[in-house]
C-alpha cells in the first residue's frame, strides 16, 4: 500500500485526509481538520488564505512522515493575484462578495448571454471568474498583477514553487471552451481579459513539482515528496468518486452547494440548456460534468449559525415531525446567496408566495429539506431531458449523505432509488487520481469499482406517490 495526502478545502472548513491505497484496498482517515472563516474587511469579503495555508502545513505534518504524494482540491472560481516577484497581492476575494452585482449585464452588452453560453457552456452565476475579473478591471491590484492562480493552484505554488492551472477548475472560470478543452481566446479578447495572466493548463495526474525544502523542514516529511495535479475543483474530484457500477446514473454532490447532474461525453450547448441554467464543467478523462448549482445545505448551515449551533440530529427529528411540502422555496434563488438572517429570509419568501410561514426551527428545517429535494428532482429530470440521457439511480456523495432525511426525501421526490455515500467523496477522488498517476489503479471505471467494493453506502428506495412533488413543483413555478 502507498500513502497519499489529500488536501480538500471547502467553503466552511478544510481537511487533510490520508489515503492508503493497494491493489484491492482503499482506506481514508482524517489527519487534520481546520475552519475556513472568511473575513469581512473594509474592502469587502475576503478569504483568509494564510490561515488556510497554515492549516495545510499542519495537516501535512499530521499526515507524515512518509507520503507518496500530495494533491489539492478546493472550491472553484476564486483566485489570488501575484506580482512580478511571485508575491501575493492581497487576500483573495470571496465569491460571495458584492463586487459582481450588476456586472453580468455589462458583460452581456459586449458578448450576449446566448453567445457566451454557446462558447463556454457555463451557467450564469454572478461569481464566475469572468465576472470577477470584469469587476476588478480598473483595480490597482489587477493592474499590478503578473500572474493569476486559482485557489488550489496558489497553494500548490506555495508548496512547490511551480505554477500551473488545473483544467477542471479552469473550466469554471467561463473562459474555457468545453469542446476543445482549451482557453476561449475569442471571448477573453472581446472582454479585455488577458489570458496571459494564467499559468499553463495542467491535467489531472500531471506532476506539479515536489515539496520545497522549507516545507519539508516545517512539516517533518521525508524525501522528495511530489505534488500531483488532481481534479482540483472539489466537485470534479467528488464526481470521480461516485461509486457507480452502471452508466445510467445521476449524481448529487452535497455540501454547502448541491451540484446535481450527469456525466457526459460531450457538452450540451443548446439554448434550452442555457435557459435551464445548466453548466458544462470538465471532468476526468475527457468527461463533462453537466450539472446545475443549487444553493444546497448552505441554507441550513446559515440557519444553524443563526440559532446558536443547535445539535443537527435534534433539528432533523423536529423536521421529520412536520407535514411534508407544507411550504417550499426556490433553493436556486440568488436571494439566498449572501450570509445572514437566513431563517427570516426563508420565512419572508414563504410569506411573499402566500404559503404557510414556517416559524419553529423544525418547520424551517423541513422547509429547507423539502425545497432541496424538490430542487434535486427538477435538476435530475431536466438534465435527463436536455441531454437525452436515461437515469436509473441517483448517487448522493458528500456531506449530505449524513442527512438521512434529505436522502430519503430526494428518493421520494425523484421517484428513483438513491445510493448515498461516500461522505468524503472529494478527498477519495483526490487520492485515487494520485494513486492512478503512480500506477496503483486503472481507468475511471476501475476507480469506481474499487470505491464500490471498499466504501460503505446506504440505499434509499422511493416511497409514496411523486404526484405530490409534481404538484409542489407546479406551485413553485407558478409564483
């Protein structure tokens, strides 16, 4: 067996996981977990990137001393800017920062939304890197920058001294053509975005350098420890870890966001796809992650924070006692994007739509879970129709697998069996790409067979009639 460290950074926490991989074995343990707390400065909302890097170093120290490789994945779209000496020009801006408000309309005045979608395949999200760069166009920081590195590439650079731009994460910038899997030079040129800021593209499995001597000294690691490029967008790594043994599956990567979709061989760039707000992001081995971003468990996380961090199990028990589909909200509504006052905002949305207003914690939690399951149903159904891709089973991976009520509601809403697990899908996908680069596992199908044999999962069969979900969906669409 060989030992790999997977640095997996989410929007609310980071972790360094240790994967032990053999010809027919795969074990994952947590070496170190640390918070990811954005900071609101006078300039706006920023990531505390130095604290994250310190957490990575602490995690590598806990994972050592003998590692075959290190891989890094994180959330998408955000970046750090470097000067000519390679020094970071300030803390990276958080994608929930308000600087991109109204920017999309300015972009569309130059490149119409339909043309932009046909060229890049990316759904509209106000925080896509393209809109962030447009918002920063006249800033002193961007004017001083010589290099732009997406978050996992920035951390990899600090570990190794080598720069690159990993492809699956680059595909979330709205500056990559999903057909050619190369930069969209025409779009960038028309919008005045200098693609020379980006380091050369790298593929999952490529070498990313070796740990610098200073990093080895600080972490206590031994030897020339390589860093391997993985699917550095955490969703790309998570989808690679879907333990599907059949082809006709949909996936839901759950956590702060719910990413719901299909794995395809080619992008879907139709106008109908754009109108439905589906995105074509790149995955491993030439695949396309055709999916929709839904607000996800962020809604519940913000409520839990507002309620003083009550125990989640008790909240779910309270929610299970509330009648189903009493009130639902649109889990994709951008009005829920910003932090703060989430229970009140959910209640306000229900009041504005003439539904019963949830008041207790259990009622609000049930509203959130019903709304997420309903959004999962809509996304799976529309993806299946738009791509002409049948679905027999839905795989749920990520943090939401711990939420049995959400998994069962999703099965009920979709009218399909749900297989939930693994929970640490992004870290497992990260580890397996490293192991594959070292010859321990085979192709993507082989990786998934190994996952299915070694990782626990729970199957949820649909219960009840989907007609009530169809009626709730029609109720929501009528507002």
